[in-house]
């Protein structure tokens, strides 16, 4: 039985790489609010600060690595990024005071920023635009499966060690380094050389190809096209800028998930309860990612994204109103639908709006702006976390209300946005 044409070698290898890295990250992630507030004694605002600054660093690196990878190659940046992420996890595991956790998270997220955009560009190589939803949906499924496996391993380690969080953090380092090693299996084609800038008059005289050009084409070289010879500095399409602007504004209310987990902890869930709830959240995230990608190949991606915002609104407002019990688990499942629908769909949407030679830069700009928005969201949410009833009620309800307004507007935009 032959594999689907979109299931390329890089899609398979990079999905395995992401599964391993996410298993490591998500073994650590649900423990962060407990580590910071309980073990190290930091206030809730520090949780938002740590994740906000870390995501801001990732945003900057995503932007820079995306621009650089289109010209200098993507695989080395992917390997460097996964290696730095592993080093960051070592720093967090060794932390005795919360500023060290901040340093470790920043190093980890810088690694994520370096690897993310060149990896997402490599995923799209050799794939038809009409199949990109499947590619990114499959990748997100593998990635989030790691986010299910990691917390389960973390639970087992906590049970085995009598609740020793630091041992669980050290165990998370192992799959992180294995993930970096797997990058060696990634294959990258030689990047097409950007076309020399010539005048319109010179270009018009090139009607008949030279003998060298004909022999090069006969030898199997790809014929020059607008897509493969576009200069790296060409402006990104207007449709791309419009979509990035809209999604960036929406992301200003999407604060880091670690604050959502802090809310779960503060309304009465134990450490193992928080991790268990996070496993269920990631399970729904995993199950929804690929079907959402398939759906995004069949209908306007703006409308699929809008469906994700409906899940966001229900999840955030609900978590702001409930005070414990099974309703928290149900709402986390709904919230998992938001990330499952929008993460891969957003990347596929962006890749479909630009030619192949611009995909690294496009993903860098998109993910950089999105990460910058999460930085801002983490800071404002952390600062008003204890406002009113406290425990994150106000920021959760405010963010959910904004998403509830944005969802129908994005749906109405429909085909105009692609």
C-alpha cells in the first residue's frame, strides 16, 4: 500500500521529531505553575511574566529564523532549535530560584523560535497547496500525541518518586535530546537560487534561451518559474498581510496555557489532577487536529479558524465561571478544540498565501507576530490575575468575550480571506 503523496519523508520524520520534543515539553509544562508558585514561592504574576517573556523571545526568533532560512538552509536551524530546547529543559530542571526558570524557559523558547518556521517550511516542500491542511493537521496530531504521552510519563514518575517534581523535570530532558538527534534524518533539497535582478529591457530580450540554459534544462534542472525564482526580498502578498493582521489582533487575548493550568490548580486540583486534566485536554487537541486540517482543505480556512474561536470562547468563559469538578475537564476538552482547529490550519493558511521561496519568511512573520501577541496577553493577564474574584476569573472572561465577538466576524469574511 503506497503512502499518500502529501505524506513525504520530511512530514514523517519531522512529525516524529515533534512528538518526542512535545513529550518532553509537556512533561514539564503542567508542572511549571506548581514549581513556580508552590516549590519556589513566586506570585501568580511571575507565571505570566515567565511565559510571556519566553514566548516573546520565541516570537522574535521565529521572525528572524524565517527570513534567514529561505536563503541559508532550513535543516541546520531546525537542529539548532531542538538542541537549544533540550538545553533549556536542563536549566529548568536544575533551577533552585524562579529567575533560573525564566532563563531556562527563554532558552527553550528561543530554540522553539529558531526551529519552528524552517520546520514548517520544510513540511510544505513538495506538497500541493490543496493538501497542506492534511500535512499540518497530521504534524499537529503527532506533535500533540507527544503532549499526551509526556504528562502520562510525568504522572508515572511522580507516583514512583512520591511527588518529586525535580525528578520528573530531569526525566523530561531525555526525549528532548533524542528529538534533536532525529533531525539528522531530515532531507533538505538545495534551495533555488534567487533570480538576479535585471531590468525590464534586459528581460524582454531573453526570448530565446541560450545553449547553456537549454542543456541545463535537458539535464533535469527545473525550469525557472515565478515561484522558484522570486527574489527573497520581494514584498509578501497583500492577502498575507491582511490575514496576519487579523489573526495577530485576535491572539492578543490568547494568553499562555500555563495560566489556564494555574487556574485549574487554584480552584482545587492537585498536582496529579492538573496533569491528568492536561492529558485529557491534549488528547482532544490530538484527535481534532487532523480532521480540522482535512476540513480546511475543503472549505475557506477563515471559517474553520472561526470554529476554533467558538471553542476558545466557550472554554475561557466557562473556566472563568466554574469552581471545580468535572465541568473543568469538559471545558478543557472544548478549549483543546480551539488549538486543534487553529494551530495547523493557521500554518496551512499562511503557506497557501505565498510562493514556496517565501514560506520560511512568511511563517516567520506570522509566528513572530502571533508569539508577540501571546507575550502581551501573558503580561496583561498575569497583572490582572487577582483582580475582582481573583484566580484568573477576569482575564478568562474578558478573553472569551472578545473571541465570541471575533468568531462570527471571521466567519462572515469567509472566502474573501482564503
